[in-house]
């Protein structure tokens, strides 16, 4: 298995953005030292009460200057809101600055509010993202220029200044549970993954098909299939519960509007749950309705809280149940203090990872 430090870079009360980023670098420095494979961040915009990370490229370069071996990337760049040439240039430049340690996550974007201020189309976001993969491959050429003509990308006689250090390009990821997107990923050697809102036992069949498609495409290595949720490790289960559970209910509070009304908050959760119902995903709808209920998350095995042995045992079972071989742990959640946060990251790296490093879920 492989392991990532994953961060939404949530706003934390009582500190400035600069202080929040300094804390993030300390988290990643520790993750690098104790054996994590990856460090990933999101790209979010326009919600100062939620995530303070709007530029994965800046994240990767700043984190790379403070680490030595951990691989870094955005999970991911919201492709449709970017100028494609600028994004291709940033990816290549970041990979050179990282000396080939870059991972590239590409996402279509799920929040319509990210698109309006950029004056970009929301309805075509998936198609734009899929086409960008071919554009990226065309852009990284040894020739004196490249041409590309697609539905959304149309360029002739362009030459970007530098190619990425990794050739032909850094590893690509598109986290998705959409069958056509997964089929595209399999054919193009693109890693994937999913989030705790998608029940493992309901999602596994899609990834079985994806793995079959990947093998049929003839790729020599297995794909990375990631799963992401909150994790907290302490010396004993009791200590872990005492330290983490007061904050778990706020772990994903930033996904919802700021309000002091429990009724209004529940209404928004129900509205979003209804969208999953319309997609034929009742399990995801149920989780969305209870995403801010710490006890529900714990009782339904949606978060990892416990001793190193407990966390490793659960993670091993989950990986088989949900068919993932890469774990994206979100360590900094709610108003968790730095001492507890750093202990958790350190113990996960030194005591959990060694128990699972050689484990192969599929």
C-alpha cells in the first residue's frame, strides 16, 4: 500500500493564512521524514470560511522546498477554470523545480460557484477535463512546436518553454467513480480514487471493472486507487477517542454554508443527499445527511480513530472491502491542536505504515 498526507488546508480559528501555511509545511516535513509516499492538496476558491488553498502549483513548489523525497501534487487542478497553456506550463515548471517529484491530479470541479467568477462553463467541465489530458501530452513535445485541435482546445504552432522533468509527463490522477471517466483513465494509464461519501461496498464494483480495463490496456504496473477520509492515531484507542472525537464532527463542516441554524444546515445536507438519490446512490445520500455527526461516522466505519494497531487493522479490512491500495489521510481537521496533530502524523508514519507497506489489497 501507499500513503498520502491529504489536506483541504481548512481555515483554522485564531490563526492567519500565513500561520496556517507554516503549520502545513511542518506537517509535510514530518510526513516526509516518517515515510509517507505523497502529499496532496485541493484547489478551492471563493470561500474564505472554508479552504485556504487555491493554487496547487504554489503548494507543490513550497512543500518541495521543505521536503526531500515525498511526492507532491494537487488533487486536483480544476482544469476547466484554467487557461490550458498556463496550466501545462505550471505543471512542467513545478516538476522541474521538484526534480521530478510531481504528481498531477486533474478534476472537473463539482462546485458551480467556482466557475462563475472565472466566466467558465460548468456544464462541459467533464469533457474539457478529459480533452485536456490529450492536450497535455501534445504540449510536452521535443519538437519545435505542437498543434492541437479539439472541441475545447485549439492551438497551432505553440512551443512551451520547458518540458516536465518526468517524461513524457508526471503521473496523472483523475479521482472519479463515473464509469465512462474510469474507462478513460484505464485506457490512458491514469490513477484514480474516491472519498468517504461514496460507500466502499457500493463503489467496489466500479473499480473492479476499472481494474479489468486497466489490465486489458496492457499497463505493466497496477493502478493506484485511492480512498480518502479523516484519520487520527494515538497510543491507545481511548486516548485517540478523547482527543479526536470532539473535532471529527467539524472535519467537513467547510463543505456547507456558514450558519448558526441547525435547521438550515440540515436542509442543505438533505438537498445534497437528494442529488445522490437522483443519481441512484442511496448510500452516499445517507452519508451526506450524517457527514457532520461524529458518532455516525465512527459507528459506520467512515473515519479512522484509534491506536496504531486498530487503525492498521481497520485500514487493511477497508482496503479489501473498497478495493483501494492508496490511502489519502486527512490529519488536520476541526480545531485539532498541533501537538495532537503532529503526534498522529508521526505515529501513523512510524507505526501504521510499516504494518501495511507490503500488503496488497488486490
